């Protein structure tokens, strides 16, 4: 059983999916701009800061952004850089401490399978799954890292 299957089969934190799907529903309930051919979920490493700009201990997050792109090329991951739409002003923040993980595998190697499982679950049962599936591709990936293509038309 691979990491993806492990996370898909034992989503220990159902509230994470509820937060993710509510956030995504809010954005997908709106009309998205014309010209989008593919969707990507960007993952960022985040940390909250206090009023003085100092990092708050234990506040590390994964920040998720929905991006609509005007191109898709499976052989060129830079397609996800051609943004027509983004939720950059309304990221979803998920505390890293809530993401199920294994101590045997570096934490950063586990984020892609976990977030892939979240997106696949939404594609299977989300309120606006059909809207997402109309695009040529739906992927997820850490900014500056590899993309996992989860749906193709």
C-alpha cells in the first residue's frame, strides 16, 4: 500500500476535509473566468507571525491556493504558472500538526499524497466536483515542486 492509499483509506482528521471542501465550495460556487483549461492546487509552507512579525512557535501551516490556468501541458509542469484565476487573497491554512504522518518518512514527502487524497475525495464527492472535472486537468503540488495530476479529460 502506497502513501496515497494510506491517506485515502484513513483520513484521521475528517474536519480537515470539511474545512477544505467548504473553502473550495465557496470559490467554485462563483463563476470562474473564461479561458481556464486546467486547475492546480498550490501548496505553500506557511507560518503565522505575531504583531511584531516574529514566527509563532507551533503555528506552521500548509497554505492551499486554487489556481486556474490558461494552458495544460503534461510534459511541462510550468503550465501551472500561467494563472488566469487565483485564490491568493483567500488561502486555506491547515496546521501541519493536524496532517497525519509517519515518523519513518520525512514530513515533506508526505504532504503531496495527503493533499492528493483530499482533492481526489472532493473530485469523488464534492459539491462542485463536476465543475472541476470539466477542465483538461486537475493537479496538486508544492510551489516549486512536482505536480501530481489527479484528473484528466
